[in-house]
C-alpha cells in the first residue's frame, strides 16, 4: 500500500507536465504583408533663406519597389505658399522624391519669418512611428535674378556668365556674384589670391550706378595687388557719371585700375587712365555681339 501512495504524486506530476505541454504548443502566425511607408526627410534643412526660387521639400520611402504616388497637404497660416502639385511620385527604384512649394517673392516682408509644413495626406502610407510632415521656416533673402554676362576690359576680359542678385528690401541694390574667379584670373595671367564674394552696386532714379569707393579685386598683377577705385575718390565727377545704363539692360562701370594700394597712407600706383566693364542683365543682349568682341 505504501508503494501505491508513493507512486501517486509522481503520476500526478507526469500528467501535469503532459497537460502543460499540450496547452502551450506554438503555432507561428501568417507573416504580415510588407507595406511601404513614406516619411518626411528629417535630415533636410528646415530654416531657409528664399531667393524667389521654388522650395523643394524632400520625402523618403521605405521600399524602392515599383512606382508610388502619394497625396500631399500644405499647412500655411499666411496663405502665401502653395503646392505646385498635390502629389509626389517615387519612380521605381527610387526612395526619394521632392514636393515643390511656390510663393510670391514680392509678397514677402524682408523683416518677417514665415513658417509652414508640408506633409503626406495618404494615410495608407503613413507609419505611427515616422514623421508625416516637415516643418519649414524661411526668410526673404537676396533675390536670384538669374544669369547675366560680365565683361572687364582691363584685367580679366570675358564676357563671363555670372549670377545677379537683388536686395530683399525692394531697393535697386544688386550683387554681381564672384565677379573675378580663379579660373578667369588664371586665364588672364593674373595670380588669384582670394575670392571677392560679390560686387555690390546701386542704381538711382537717373540710372547712375554707385558702388564702394575701393575694392580689392582678389588677385595680383606682377606681384602687385589689384584694386578698382571709384572716380569719386579723386573728385572725378565726369568719369563717375559714366557709371550708368548705356543701353537697354546693359550697365557700364567706369573706374580707375590701381595697384599696390596702401591703406595707411591712401597711396597707390596706376596708369593714369580709367577702365570700363559691362554687365548685361538677365535676358539682355549678348555682350560679345554688342561690344564686337
């Protein structure tokens, strides 16, 4: 009898182990279908200086398989910004696509900062773990007017294509970007030292052009630093008046080409003559034809 009672606990444990094993058998679930998600590209710049060009807002997707088109939305409290297209399309094999935002440059205030957001409206392509929209903050920058032509008849020649900017405050103040580059200086036999970022000038109501009294041009000639000196620095009103609009969309600059300017004494060396440069505004005539180069 004692042997029977001793065997009962062992039997109960064995039955329990069988019951547990049968109750917790694992059956794997069917795999969920892979779903492509679209998200804002958070590595993209969010604080922008806008120059009149449309704003590109980048998005990325998690799969490059097939073409994918998703709907967009734009949240703009000012009403100054708008989507060029209400959708973006990812071509097959591509994981990035840009939304394009348009605006009126002239309607923007130069002292204000504007904020808006562009996001994905197609909920079937959204993930609760990924950002659907990219917030953008922007300020009015110098307006990119496009490509112009610049010819310098004393130092570097040309004409060369340049970018022309206009001041965001609406004044007739302009910047000719990188007027003399290293490649241009090398081709002209000058020794490039540093890049002059821009030549800034102003056109008044009479069409007269003014700019800095003296500019270091960023290169040397036969070891001598080269500069442009405005004629007003020597009281030469007649030559200063030659800084003007000489034809439709064509500006003329008249300056003294000088070398080895000494900032301590104001002294310099020069050839005793004035030199000229010409700028054809974007859409203006070809300077090679106009000047017979």
